[in-house]
């Protein structure tokens, strides 16, 4: 099942690759994929996972839910995604998060632009590095949009709290919103922690240079920092709502206790009134 770097270079004679990256779900089970999709050739067993679908046509899978297609037609894409479906968590038919680029091989000097990546040679390690960074970009777009949507929702609630002293929603709905916020934070932090450099980068200065060039071109570090700040701000807003809910419950319990005490005093008041009336 394995394929050497030389083998992939010999089989891949096309000098130009069209790479399409799509976000398909919350996560992909790579181990299950290897067990289920045995009809394809797996070029490695680690992350990201590279499969040869047809000659000079590849799919690269990441744990955080993005798939990169190299020179794969639409019909084969749909077929492959249908076969991959059992291995994907929270899969949807259509996600709007995509990246496209071209890879030109066999050039004299390597260079990275937003539209084209120029490579001196084509090999498995470079497929992994390029697909990994493009997948990071797509995943960041997905998390940023979801976090931004949560910020807008909570922003309206906290603004109403500030102006009117009460939220727009009932407690149950508030708790649902808070739970959604913490769920988004948990998923984002857990999956984005996979954004560490691949092992190949640490072992090769050439691959590290390629990785760093791609990171700069797609502004991965800056976008990650911005997303991290948004998640922190979102978490602070969620904690504010939790404090508000806790205070409201505490005030409600205090009222209940006062009422119960008052009810308990009624018989004594009645006896006192009767005694004074004698």
C-alpha cells in the first residue's frame, strides 16, 4: 500500500495541478478511513493522510475536517465524499468554506503566491505540506464565521442587559446560547491545536521554508491570533451571562425563602392576634 517519494514522482508526470480544498465536517476519523476505503492506495499512514484516487489524482485528509483534491474531477469528488461520509463527524452536503490554488512543478526556483505555488520537484512531503496549510486556511474560515455569529448573538443579549437590565430571552434559551458558545470554543480550541507544524517540517529545511512561505501567504498566524482573541471575548461574554443567570437564581431563591418564612410565621401571628383580642 505504501509509495516512496520516487514512486510518486515517477507516476505524477503532469507539470500543473489544480488543488481544491473543501471543508466537509467537524472532524475526519483517519483510522476508520484506512479501514473503510481500501479500494484506494494510501501513500502514508500519518496526518495528513494522502490517498491516490487515480493516476496523478490525489485526496489529502486532515483530522480537522478539510479535504484537498489534486486534479480530481467533480464526478470523482462526489463519489469519494460519499464513500468517506461514514468517517466524518457532523458532515453536511454543502459548506461554503473552500480554497483553490494551482501547483506548477519542475521550475527552477520555488515560490509561493496566492494563486500559484511553484515547486522544483513534486513529492509526497510537499503534497502533505501544501494540503495541510490550505486546510488550515479553510478550517480557520469555518471557525471564524461560527465564532462571529455567536458574538453577534451574545452581543445583542449583553447590550440589552446593559441598557434595560434584562436579557431578551428566557433562562432556558440563555443557557442554550451559553452552551453553544462553550461548545464552539471547545471544538475550535481542540481542533486548532492540531495546527502544529507537521513532523516533516522539523526534519527538512526545504520543507520548513515551503511551510513558512505558505503560512505567510495565507496569513495563518495572524488569522489564528484574531480568532483566539474572538474566542476569549466570546468566553468572557458567556461567563457574564452565566453570572447573571446565577445572580437571578440566587435572588429568586432569596424571595422564595422570605415567602416560606412569612408563611411559617402566619400561625404564630394568628395566635398572637387571638391572644391580644382576649
